[in-house]
C-alpha cells in the first residue's frame, strides 16, 4: 500500500480465494491467496490522496463486501464511506457522511441482504443500502439504550455510555443475521439477537479496545481483535459468553479480522504491518489455534507468502494441499 499501513482486510463471500485490503494510502486492493501482486486497485481520485498529497485523512480504515461479492464498501479516516463496484472500478454512490459533526467509526455487511451496518461516533448503529447508499432510519440501534438496559444484569461491569461519545469501535453480524455484536473503546462487547429481546455483554482480557469483531461461519463463536495484540475467541451460545481461546502472533494491535468460509481459517491484520493467515480447528477441548505451523510470520520458513510493505503474511494451503 505505497509505503503505508494495511488497515483492514475482508474475504469475498462469493470467492473465498479472493480478499481485499484497505490501506492508509487511500486504496482498496484485491488479492488472490498465494499471489504477491494485487489483482486490482481502487482509489477515489477526488480525494487527491496520491503519494505527494497524502494526509492521514486518506486512509481506508475498514472495508466490507456485499453478500454476493459484487460490491464493496469502504470507511475512510475522514469519517465518510463509499460504495464501489469492483467489476467496473467505479463508485456506486458518492461519499456518504453521518449527520453534521458525526463520523463513521465501524462497519459490517449484513449477511444475505444488500445492506450494511455502520457505527457512528454518537453511539448509534445505522443501516444503509449497498445499491443506493440510502439509510433506513427506523432500523437504527442505540448502544446507549442497550448498555443502560443491561447494567442490572452485569453489576460488576461499567456499562453506562453517553450518547455523544465515540464509544463504538467495531461491529459484526453473524450468519443468518441472528446476532449483532458491538465492540467498544473500553473493551466491552455487546451481543443483541435479531429480535432484540436477548442481549448479552462481556469484557475482553485487560479491557483493551475491541478493534475488530468477526463471527465464525456457524455463528457460535465470536473473534475479537484487540488493542492488546491478542485475538480472543468467545463462545456465545450459552446465556453467559465464555472465552475459549486466546491467539497471539502479532506484535501490534489487531486492526481487522476475517474468516475464510469453509476452510476453518482466518486472516488478521495488525499495526505491526503484517497480515497473518491462521488455522482454527476443533477437537474435544473446543477451539485450537495454530499459526500455519509450517510457516513463519516474517517469512523465515518454507511456503508461500503475501508481501506487505514492511513484512510478510504467511499463507496456509487449503486442506489436502499441505
């Protein structure tokens, strides 16, 4: 990403061998697993974010594919988001911004729909159409109200949030839209089921900011990438969520987490300038984590690599190809 950091990564749901990365340089790049050169690069020329004019506001902080993989949304450091058609390389709609004084803080595509959920600095989750960029105002979710309602259920956790503070740091939807997860700047995760009646909360280890959330394909596990460089896996099927694994491997905060459908593998992006592709599989103890045991994160072992500007991301071959 032109000497800048990789900020986000997402798998194309229509083709799990393709993923996209968003960078501080203001570009969205499309990659194929096992190849070191991008297939395509998208950039909004109107932002004038070319190398000589670059500012921190250029960064693509988060990306999300539509359920059919035909569109991609990007959330930028300047508080806006844009919708793109990767096939044509053109924007579907002009830049969208929240209300005056607001900015977008987190983003997630809603499975099996053509909508996207975006968290704002006013502790709201707002919902937009992938095709037009228009908002469904009636569907808004208010973190302030959810946290206030859960405080008596979790007396040992501080769950009071102001409506006018940037509390939301990450959001995610499970498959079939059963759960919405909201991660906060102070290390809390709120889980709301589809009918809004069953709500849960938990705190990640050390209370560090939850920078990225992602459900596994079955919707039974929630992966939380933290400011503390750790990827945590939480089982959410019980009334009280339980942490079942912690996964290390990065030397910087984890910015983004993606799950590869059908392969029991996930991708994490860190502020240490690396993309790490992990194994995640089950045995009688539950979730076990491996970090592509044949390969080194920094490219010191045998195998295939996806090169970033300052480091390497290891590549796990699909099952049966090791």
